[in-house]
């Protein structure tokens, strides 16, 4: 399965050490701007993302500038998110995104999306990590991400086995 990623989700998955596993299941596509945003620092997550790009686990593509400009004007979202949204729209692929304005744009444009929490729950349900480790990673997501308490509580409930 192919999926376009924006910076927020890519970085959150790298910080929680879920990105390598996700890259085994999903062909990750990112725009050039997301590559720039995610690899410019000397951090663990930036190095991991760079390694996955070098190992062709993450494909870097160029977004259409006109489409990106229109989306930027229509939704007032940042450059990396705009380029990711433009690629997802053109290729008719889902978008991995944790940025609320971009999630709202996905809903308006009828683009399927997933957040880092979705990937955590999916990884746990597949048995790739145990529930104890899943809660450790959920705690990290709650620290690094900008999730409201309701979303974290719902994820915890789902990780415990509730719906």
C-alpha cells in the first residue's frame, strides 16, 4: 500500500520508533519540502528518516507547484503539508497527517487519512508490539504530539481492547 506522509506524522513515528516497522508495510511517499523539514536537524528522528530515504523505504517526489499554491490559498496550511496534500490528491492516495488544519482539508477534499496514533493501534493489533510497549509509545505520542486528552484516552481504550 502506498501512502503520502507529511512532516508531523513522519517525525512522530520516528520519535516513537515506529517508523521503520511502518515502512515495511507501507510505501511511504513524501514531498521534497517534507524531506527538508524532517532531515535538517542533527537528531535521532532526522537521521532515521534520512537512512530510510537512502535505503529507498521512503520515496521523495516533487509536488505540483500550481496545485500546492491553490491548496495553500484555499486552506492556509504550511508548505510541507500543502505539498503532501497536493501529492495525495493527484495520486488519489491516503495521507498520513497529524496536523489539524490539514486533517480538516482532507475531510473537505474527501482524502482518507491516518494519524500516528492510527499506526500505533494498527501495529499493536497486528501483534508487532505488545500492549505494554504500545502504552509506552502512546505516552511518547502524548508528549511529542499535540493531541487533546480525548484522543489519547480513546487510543488507550482501543489499546486495552475496547472499541
